[in-house]
């Protein structure tokens, strides 16, 4: 130690000397060890505290003047004119050299103990930028930038010891020096909208090159403030890896979280002549629905358009240029033909894509309007007639235990399939978010949907096996459509319109139950076949043309609507809401139904008179039903009711 330092440390190495100064004493305590490790170890104390150079008596009576670091560090002092929107010498709360570098413990930035070492910069900057009082005082939009940075891919890498990873200075420094940190509104700032691609390009040079060649980069170079830059897509302080499912550019989120805000903007679409509804057409497509299930292999926006070098379809070098589509689609579909690759991806909003899919779609829409409309009219007429026919007294066995359980499995799996299926299509609806909005909820939705589908198929197999039994064969005969069913339909309409006085006498199954059963059979075949093809899409792509899956999607979607509405209107009215059976036909869980109701609904299947029914069940006794008395065993309808 030279004499100058020795004189100072005689007092400044003892903290008790400044005990009356409280926390301020920390900055006045100087040890020989701290000085020896400092970047200024070779300097005398008076090299910085120049006003004390001529002081003869120690301890000095007055505190030293403020140290002027710029007397030696002229370049840093010249660059340090602004800190954000605060001007040196004018703005309040502007950081000093000591706030960032320290006082007597200043170390080179390469030293891991330095406050400006990449490992420590977040903590150093966070002293002010995580101070809510300062953040709100100066109206800084982001309140917790350091917290976000630490969770980002850059933060984890930098704090993990990778010194090449970006930290605060790498993005916010202007002109190659960390002492020139300008606000985003300054045209020279490294974080100004038009300079962000160059700032990120310091590390990601290849990406920057692709960006400037793309349509977004060209708009930015022209001075368009609407054009997206790196931070618009990737975020700012909390940038996550594209492989992270939370990232806005992850494969499952890039379409809706990143591309949508601009490409679904009416103002931007009008300004730049971009078609509207592009997101919806993708979401409704096979690719979009598979992406919503969490499939990371299915094509998204970036798969076709590129991630950074995004060009219009008129550019011969664009990935979506007509002559390049076969190569682009070939990344996922190696054997795709040029004609198939040119089939439109974006079109009118809806689940249809190809011509064949649109034709099937229109057929289904027409069928839904006609069939469901006819169902509504039919039951409105029936409701008027049945309003006073409620008399639940004696009971009759209608279903066996086997049939009841078939109905329970059919009903349960159908409801689960409807809820989980429509949850995929209407994922933004409040009830869907309530049920599946939690992290990982949508992949679980898919598992539940497919599990219910398997159980549904097993129930169908169970029913087919049941049809081979003696009772099942009798059921198959009775449920078979006959010419008289069409006659009775006409008679029922005339009866409801008061055009005839007698209600048609139905047998074991009316035309209502027969229509429902065979509609169930037809719908089951379509749903199972289309669902299996969409589940095993790789086989479908291999065996069938490109538009085949679109047709399967249309069939699955609209058949689901048709089945759901038919159950809600046709089935629930006849078993629940019809006045003659309200509040419900209890046979689905008791196996029995009211005798008066059965006699009214199926008069042609009754013994000649009540006196011929000695074994009729009442609420207090038991015994075989009239069906059993007739030698047929308990009757059952198409759905087990």
C-alpha cells in the first residue's frame, strides 16, 4: 500500500467510524481487499477525489466533492447523455456511474463479481426498473421486465453462465456502448421499432437477412409502422423458445396468437389488400383442428408461408408460389401431386375446402333445415294434442336389464362425444374455456373424446351381439320399417290437424321409434367411419386423395349437428316433454313405463281388454308384463325406451 491509500484506509476501513451515518456508512467503508480487487487498484484515492489532494489534515472536515468519472472515461461520459427519456443533468432519478458500476468495489465487466457482468446485469438494472415507485413515476409501461427476462430463453441462458446470450445491454445499448441507452421513441435507439431487426440481428444475422427479404421487412424499410418486427411476434423481455408451448410462435399457437392480431384486423386488411377471414378458414380446416388438439406436427402458418422470409404468392421465390406448392406441401405429404398441392387452403369461412366437401356441406345444411324443421313442426302439432293426456298409474315392463344398460352406455358416450367434439370447434366459447381452459386441457379433451368413441363402438358391438339372441331377433323383426309406418305417419299428421278423429293404432314400435333407430344406425356408421379416418390421418393420406380428409371432416361435423339436434328435439320430446309422459318415460332407468301411456301409445300391441291382463304391474306388486303374458317377453324400443 502506498502512503496515500494508507492514510485513507486508517479511517475508512473501520465501520464504527461512521456508525452515526446508518446505511450511508456502507459506501464509506473501504478495505484493502476491496481496493486490491478493484479495476482502480493502481490508482490513489486522490486520483478520483481530486478535491482532497491538497488537504493536509485528516480526518477532513467536509465530505469530498462528487467524483467526476468523465475526467478519465471521456468516451463513456460523451455517450452518457440520456438514459431512456431522462437527460443527464436535467432529468430526475437518472442513474449515476456508481449506481451501475459501484464505488470502491468497481470491477471489470468480465469479472463475475462485477455489477455489470452479464450474470449480474438483471439485478443491477432491476434496482430501478423493478422499483414500482420509479416505474410508475416515469410511466414506464412494463413493471416487471427483469422478472420476465429471467424466465425467458435469453435470461435462462445468460444467468446459466452462457456469456454470449443476450442480456440488458445487448438490446438496449445504442452505437455499440451501454452508456447510450435511448428510449424507443428516439429514431437512433436500438429498440426503436425500425431498428429492432438490426438489434436482434447482432446475434441472429441469418434470421435478420431473411426478414429484410420478406414482405414484412420490406414494409418496415419503407417506414410502415404497421409492419411486424421481431418483438411483435416473439415478445420483448419474456421471449420463449418456439418449442415451448407457451410461446406465441410455438407450432400450436402461432396462428391464433401471432398471425391473427394483424391478419384479422379489418383496418390492416383494407390498407394492404389482404383477404379477411384467413384465420377462421384455417381453424376450420383439418390442419387447424388438429393443431388445436395439441398436434405439433400438423401444418401451421409458418409451415407454408415461412417464418421470417415471408413472401406473397406472386413472388417466384415464395414458398406459396403456385409452381412451388408441390415442394412446400411435400414436406408433410411426400407423394402429393402438383394438382393436389394447388387445391385452395384458404376460402370462405366454414369447415369446407374442396369442391366435393362443399357439395357435401350444402347437402347437409339443406338436410338439417328440412329434417330438423319437420321435427319441430311435428312435435308442436303433437304437443297441442297431448297436453291433457297425463295419467301415470299402473306400470308395465318395457325394458330388460340388458337393454337398459345398452341405453345407459349409448346415452353417456353420446353426451361425452357431443361435448368434447363441439369443444374443439368452439374452443373460444365460455363453456369450453370453463371446462378445458386449464393448461393441458385440450389434449385431455382429445383423450376423453377418443375414449368415449371407443366405448361407443363397443356399445354398438354389444348391441349387434344382442341382435343374435332370441329376444334380439324379435326386436329386429319388430323394428323393421313397413309400408304401414308411412300410412300411420300420414294418419298421425291428419289426427293432429283434426282432419280425422281416430289416432293411428301403433304396434310395439311406432314410426317415431323406428325412424330414430334407423337414423341412429345410419349416423353411427358415418360417425365411426369418418372419425376413424380422422384419427388415423396418416393412413387416409396414404390411401386417398388430398381432399378426402376434408370430406370426412364435413361428414363428421354436420352429422354430429344432425344427431345432436335430432336427439334434442325428436327423442327428448317423445320421452320427456310430451305431456303424456312428462316429466319423463322412466323405463330408461327402471325398465318400466306407465300402463296408461303404453296403452295409448301402442294400442295395437295390447291384449283385447284390461280383464285380460291379470299380471299387470302396479306400484305395489310385481309380475310379468302383458308382453310376457303374450309370450314375447318385455318389449323395448329403438333406444331402449
